[in-house]
């Protein structure tokens, strides 16, 4: 089992897509082990996107991600990082295949509704940043019907 960090960005929250997004992860068989909504501080936004700090779009990215509420989630399951990235789809919604979150709802690179960790090290960092209190440890009975 692994755990990944997923964030519905301000555009996804404003568009009312939180329930749809959560439903897709649940229907796939991942387990929600952390959930909260907040308006990110500039400090946490800068830490989260530090890898992009030298890029010209960085100031706009920070302004965007702090512009309204986000929904922070931790999802667990076998191969959760790769599974989540497949559900999310490529960054640009116009290039994302139908059936993915971005393919079904996205039209832009900047307004792409959702973030997902891209590797185990990234997930560990992001989970620690957004969930410093940790996540829940629980197993629903349904997992007996998801994994052999």
C-alpha cells in the first residue's frame, strides 16, 4: 500500500467538482485517509511549489493557489500514486483523454482543477506539508472486495 497527496485546486472547488472527484477515487477503490479544506497561506503554497520557483509562471501560480479554498486529500491503495495520476490525466485538459478528470472537465493548463503527487518522495513531502498532524489508519471492509 502507498499513500498519495491529492488537492482539488480553487478552480475545481469553485466549479463544484469536489464530490465528482472524490467519487472517482472512491469508485476506483482507493481509500480516503485524510481530508480537509482551507485557503492556503502564501508560505505553504511557496513550499508546495518550490520546485517551480525559478519559472516565470511561479508568481501567478502562487496567486492562483491562494485565491480560494482547496480540498486537501490523502488516498491510500496499492499503487495509489500511479492510479491517481491515471485518474487525473495530463496537465493540459485539452490533451487529456476522455474519462480522466482533466480530460472530462479541463480546458487549460493553468486551470487544471487538481494536483496529484508524481512520486513516492513527492507524496511523502506533500503529505507532511499539508497533513503535519498525520492521516488516519483504517481499513474499510470493502477492501476485501477490491484486492485479492
